[in-house]
């Protein structure tokens, strides 16, 4: 595991802090190591801090009546998990589950408030982070409303490739085990429709699979589908 201070120093918006402030974060941060069966937090559970992904990945899920779920976002290493009320001691609005073996840092609301009060640059960087995420959610909403399943799935795969992708000889490998059910909950389509569409992508050589891992041979070709 990398040094906690080094991890925090490379993660926006904490990357704008000075050495003294980074030491405060390091002293406050709690390292949590989870397997794929554990929950980071439950929807409705108390919130007293924010979380930063160190390794693995986390999916943020909204649960609805009738056992319906929507994956709001996947968070990769070096990202802060944002949700409504992230900076308030209010119940979590979402459920957060690790994807396989995952490590996260928990940073208290108390320390965050102290940093906001003492460092306007950090406050501005945090607002920038929130603005970026809101812009992405607006794009996602438009995609869910106006795009067909093929375009939505292509967009989702490109998003996952950007966050978790690793270059290899056959293309871009999405090395986390993202299931068909995960993808269906991410693009608001049935699991059966997602499986059929993935099969279509494979026949068109837009996608390869390897024991739940996904390989995108040509990002540009898949982007054309996403933009159609």
C-alpha cells in the first residue's frame, strides 16, 4: 500500500493543500480495506466523513422500491466519492459497494470544515470538483433520455475505460470485474438487453471479453457508436 500522505497529495482537490495541511489529513484519515462482499456504507446510514478510493473501485448505488437499483457512478483510484450531503452529518443518500478488493480512506467532516475555513484555495478546488461531477450527471441524464441502448452502453464502456482502463497489446483492458447486471443498472436497461448488446458489440469486434474482464480494441470505433 502506498503511503497515505502520498496518495492524498496526488488526489484532487487535496492536491492543492500545503505540507502542513496534508499532515493533518494523514493524521485524520482512516484506511479501510474491503473485499467484494462488504459494504462501504448503506443508504440511510449515518454520514460523518467523505471517502477517497486508493485501490480497486467503488460503485455508488441508489436503491428504489421493488428491488430496483441505479448505479449512479463508478469511482476509481484517486477519486473522491461524492454524493448529496457529502459534507453534512446526515444519512447517506446512496449505497456504496466495493468492486473486488478495494481500499479507501475516510476523512472526517470535522477536518474538512477546518480546511475550508482556513484555505480558500481548497474551497475553490472542492467547488470545481462538484461542478465537474454535476456536469457529468447532466450529460448522463441526457444520455438516458435521448440515446438508445447501444449508444448508452458504448458511452458507459468508454467511461469505464477512462477510469479503469489499462493499455495492452489487444486494446484497452477494463481490469475490474464489471458484471452485465452492473452495466444494466448503470444505463437503465434490462440485463437481457445488455447481454444481447454486448454480444452484438463482440460480433462487430468492438469488444472482447476475458473472464468478466472487458477489452476495447478500438476506442475511436466505440466512440462513434456512443455519438450516434
